[in-house]
C-alpha cells in the first residue's frame, strides 16, 4: 500500500495558490514581451507603407487627409480591436488558432469533415459522442455534401491567403523600409552641399541610391530574416521584442510631436462624420484608396493564427494596452504632417514626417539616423508574424492530409505550437525575393498584400459566423449580424483591392493558383488512395482461413505493418504473404488517424485490438493524434506501442467481454493509456535497462537547430522489457506466456512493412482528373518519403508496391 503524503494545511494551500498565481502572471508578462517581437511586428510597421502606397495625386486637400485618417482609425477599431481581439480570439480550438482551427471546430460540432475515413473507422474511433442535433441549420449543413466541400475549400483558401501573406508582407515591409532609408540618406547627403548645388546633387544622389541601395539592401535583410527562423519562436521573440519596442517608442514619440507641431486638432478627426463625408463624395479614385487603408490592419489575422505560439490573454492585453493606442497616435501624427505639407516632395511617405526638432538641423539629422537604423530592423521583424502563422497553418494542413509531407521541427519543449518548417521557410524566402526583385515598387507589392489580407479576413468572418451558430449555439440572428456587419466592411475593401488586379495584385492570384492546386491535388490523391485500400482490403477471416493452406511460416521478431485502414487486412500485405508465405512471430497493424482536435491526451491516444485467434498474435494499434501533435516525432514511439499492447493483454484477460470479442471474428478496440504514466496492475511490461541499439533516423526533434548528417547518425537507447517481479502471483499463466512471447519477439528484432501505392489514371479520364493526379505524383516524388516521416530504419524496411488504378 502506497504511503500518501500528509494533507496540506490551509496556510500551505494559500501559499501554493499565491505562488502559482505569481508564476502565471510572470509567464503572461514574459509572453507579452515576446509577442511584441513576433505577433505585432506587422501591425507596428504598417505606418511605413499605409499612406506611402496611396496615390499622392488623390490627397488633394486637408479634408481628404482627415477623412482617410478617420477611415484608418475606424478600420483599426472595428476589425483589429472589435472583431479579432474581442470576438475571434474566443474561438480558439483548445489553444490553437487559424482557419483550420475554425474548420476543425466545425468538423467536431457538425458532421462536415471530408478527411479520409470509413464507417468502421468512425465506429471504432468515436471518442466524442454527440447528441442528435436540434439546430436546423446544423442538420441542413450535415446533409449537404456541397456545404462540406465548400467549407473545406474555404479552409484551404484561407490557408493559401496566409501563405501568400507570408510571401508578400516581408517583401513589402522590408522594401518600404529600404525606400525610407534611401530617402533619408538622400536628404542627409544633400544637406552637405551648398544651396546652389543642392538640387542638382540631390537628384544625382537620390538616383544612385535608388538604383544601388534600395533593392540590394531589401534582399540582404530578407535573406537574414529567413535564416534566423531556425532559432525558434522563443529566441526570435527575445531578439526581436527589443527592436519592436524601440520602434513603437520611436513612432509614438514622432506621432505625438507631429500632432502638437502640425495640427493638434487632428485627434477630433476620428469622428465618424469624416467617414460619412468620404462616402458622400465617393468616386473611383477614392475607392482605390481603400486598397491602401486595409494595410493598416495587416497582421490582425496573425493575432489569431499565432495563438498556438502564445496565450490568448497575453495577445489581447498587449494589443489593447500597447499596440492599439500607439498606432492611433502614429497615424494621427502622420495625417497631421501630410495635411500641412501637401506640396512637399514625397509628403505621403513616413520618412518625411520625421521631425526637425524645433528647426534644429542637427537634431533632425539624429532623428533621421535613428530612423535609418530602426526601420530596416523593424521591417524585418514586422514580417515575423506572417511567417510563424504560415508555419502553424501548414502543420495543420499536414495533419489533415492537405499538404505534401515536409519536415517539422518543434523548437520548444513546453509550447507545442512553436515550430519551424525548413522546406517551407526557404520556399517563402525565394518567393519573397522574387517579388522584391521583380516589382521594385512598394505600391504594386502593397496592392497584392492588401488583397491577401482582406481575403483571409473574409474567410475568417464566414467561418466565424458558422461557429457562432453551430458551436456556440447562439441565435441565427446573432450569427447573421456578425456576418453582415463585418462581411460588408470587408467586402467593400475587397472590391477596392480587386480594382488593382492589373497593377500587382495578379501575383497573389498566381500564388493562390499554385498553392491551391498543390493542396487540392494532395487531398484528392490521398482520398483516392484510401478508397483504393478500402475497396481492396481483405477480411480477417481470409487471413485465418488461408494461412493453413499456404503453409505460412512464422519467423522470430515483430512485424510492424503501417496502413491507413483501421479494419481488415491491407491489400499490400495480403499480396506480400501470397507471394512470400511468411510473416513474423508477432504482427502489429499500425494506423495513424488524425482527429479534428489540436491535441489528443496520452490516455486516449492508443486504441489496441486483436485480429483473429490468440494463437496468431496479431494486434491492431490505432494511434490517434491532433493536428498540432507530433506523435511521429518521438524517438521512443515503438516502445510506446509495445507497452500499450502489453497493457492490452493484461486488461483483456480481466474483461470478459474483451475475451469474447477476441475469440470472435469481429475486432474490438480498447483505449489504452501510456504505460509510463499508469500505475499499479496496468504496468504489464517493466523497462529493464537500456543498451545501445542501431541508429534510427531522427528526422524531427525538439531542438531549435535543424538536423545535420551527424545528428541523424547518433545512436539512441533501445528499451528492453521484463515482467514485474510478482507476475507469477498476479497474472494468469496464459497472460504471462503471451507477454513473454511479446518480449522474446521484441528481443529478436523488428521489421517494418509499408505499402507503396502508385496512382495510375484510367484511359479516357477527363483532363482535370489527369492533371490533379499528375500534380499529386510530382509532389509525392519530391516531398519527404513516408519511411523518413515515420522514422523507420531503412535497414529494417520492407516496401510492397501496388498499382492503384483510378
């Protein structure tokens, strides 16, 4: 009997509560500091290009500037503060955000999931029973297949927009900063010349700097930014937070100075009256200006998408108390400067609003120097939010079979959402450099970025309206009100962005076409493979009946058979034993199944069952994981399965129903917790010791540094098992014998069987089907191989090829 610790006295409990509360607040403050450098970089650097991407000719009078400032203020308030910080952040999926988090919430609360599945799988893996729906809208959506495809398309479309934003925002923010630095350098150098030569020399210097500084400097900064990504979110947050903090202080001070120096009454222009004036005098040129205004809320979507990297409370507190008021002051100061300097050169660029303190040229030069140093650094940091958001969204797409296999590195041991994807990182860098070098124009890049931002927001608005109705079970009028209010505002901005398709926004359409084609083709190919496996699988009775006739030999060891189906025998394995009638002493059918949740707890992760009679020693293991889990990345994954099967054997003997199910032809699965976290009689297998085993490819690890050749060749310790010392007393002889056979098979070694289905299109198929399969085969050939993704040792791998004709 275990000795229980003495009960805590009331004073001890109060002390622990205080310590825990103090620790929580310390963590929130620390996360809030990191958030400034990761999440809010894009919002903080938006003043560099919001007014700068506007047509200077359209800023004809002070009234127009006031109306635009009022529009910026209310856009920032309605979309960033009201929609995202107050409403959307509440729709997290157990701490995870983004379009796929919203989609997974809908999948759980309404049967709209289109992930590869079958009826038997649903029956086996159903872990969240739900009462029949009483909401009419839910019943309609569940029955409509068109709605299912539409919701999946919306989720993929929103993900594509997030990836497009991760390409365009770094190019836009860095290029705008480089342009501002070029103008500041031109002014500083021009002031060195006498007034008689100033105009001529200033033009010469400006042209030279524009040609040889702006684009090369932007490219260097972009390369450095993407090279830093392997450091991980935590280190990047600590590195970048001081830069953004200094930048926020700088633009806040500049904004306050410009307000008091140029027009102190600019604060009164936030009145919605100026918005109505803008709408009353609405015309084509004013309509186009909205495409630049929407850039002021760029980064709001990243607040929600980066939720897995940080906490909801820290994100909200930082925005409301720090980011929002400083941005309002900055835009107010910039509008005050522009309204009084409409005739100046480049008056609508942020660099020109840097003050000459009290007319002192020397102090003004110091301010320019600070801007020259801070703006490139802040602009690089400003892109971090979209990059980390794209990593999170792509990982969610991976788990839901909507993106080709790529390597995912978890950079934190405590926060599972902090990840780094090297392949995607370098691809984003190449595309971002392509945009910068090709366009060489901040306005054109701004048009494309604005379209990406507003499209992503519209997707979130559409999915959130369904969340309010189906998940939060609010009245339909509340859901409709949310959709109409925010949807109307965003639709107006979308129409303005679409006017600029021919001026740069077309690049986003190219990116959308590429990413959407890859995602749809991968999903389509995965579904077709799964359907082929389901149609060609054989029953467990076949294995029992055909084994004596084929004279199948059993060889020592454990055979792990990786398959997507969770009932029956996969076609590739039946093909294998028909041609080579032998398999291992113990067989384990392993299936990975994604659940529409971010994480699956260890106690509910493994489903274990038996195939055929006990003498055959064939088991099935279904590993359930969420779209943010990294279960395949753990080095002791095989040990977890062995322990779970040992626990299943001991539990099965005590459960009469399980004994009946084991002798029947139908399989029955039992949820088995992780043995390392269980105590008492469920610890059927006890780790004996550790010895140096053969190397296993570690393709993903918890480390901020990517794998190298040396890392993958390191030896890891292989766990050996034994029965508990008191096993003769507490175990029945048949259970003890089966567990000993499992241990002997483990000592003899393991082999891994993996089916390789090659998709082939039937003659006469339509062009769309041929095109999707062609893209799928190309992606499959160039992405990471399944043995690498599953961390299977190549020396023990047996691949069985199958031709899948669809």
